[in-house]
């Protein structure tokens, strides 16, 4: 059996966080596509919950020393910018 | 500088998760002590949010292979039982 090493774990932590961030990106994309449909609510609560969950994972990885704080901020920051785009789009449509 | 090893990281992950679980235990204790006071709401939403956050940390640690799934279930399970005690106490008082 191959020995697990710290760099592998750092890589895996980053991959997991990016995969989870990507799921939220896709959720936001779905929301953006559905904005023009009538009766289609912004699933803000779902998105907020998912963002919170991811932020806890990111923090946990930082506390374990598996990812740099700066990388964590970038992951969350890119999602926050995407969410801001969604809100802007929503405001233009309502 | 001391080299970080996988067993250290497993130990650290477990300590972080237990520390976070302990914070929620304390939140529940505070709620239990305040149940008899008038106008003191059950901070269910706060507790739910904290439980969700911890569950995401636990899952993340399991996905990284740092803790066993069974240990993760024990951590969440002990909190869920404590929460059930709180609800029972609340129902007796209302």
C-alpha cells in the first residue's frame, strides 16, 4: 500500500475544496439561468447555507495547516464575487 | 523546524473537531440553564447552524482520511443526543 504523505494530503484538501466550491458555482449558474422565469425564487438560503458549509471546510483546512489562508480567501472570494453578480442580475430583472 | 507527520495531523484533526463539538455542548448547556427563564428562546437556529458547520468539518476530515467515519458519527451522535435532551427539557417546561 502506498504511504500517504503530507504534500498528497495538501493536494487532496485543495482538490476537495475546489470541487465543493465548483458545486456552488454550478448552483449559482442554475440560478442565473432561471432568473428570467416567472415564479422562480432566488434560492438565497440554499446558497448561504452552502457558502457557510464551505467556509467551515476552508477554515478547518487552514487550521490543519493543509492550505494557506490566502488560498482559502481566494476560494471564498471568487464565490462571493459570483454571488454578487447573481444579485446584480436579479436586481436588473425585478 | 519539526517535520509534520500524518499521525500528528490525524491527532490535530481529532482535537479540532472535539474542540468545536465542545463549543456546541457548551451552547446547549447555556440553553438548558436558561430554559426556566421567561422570554428566553431556544436558539435552535444558532444550534442548527453550528451543528451543520461541524458536520461539514467532520465530513471533510473523513474525506481526507484523517478520521474514521465511525469516530465522526460518534462526535455528531453525542451532540444529537444532547440536543434531544435539550428538546425534552424544553417540552417539560412549556
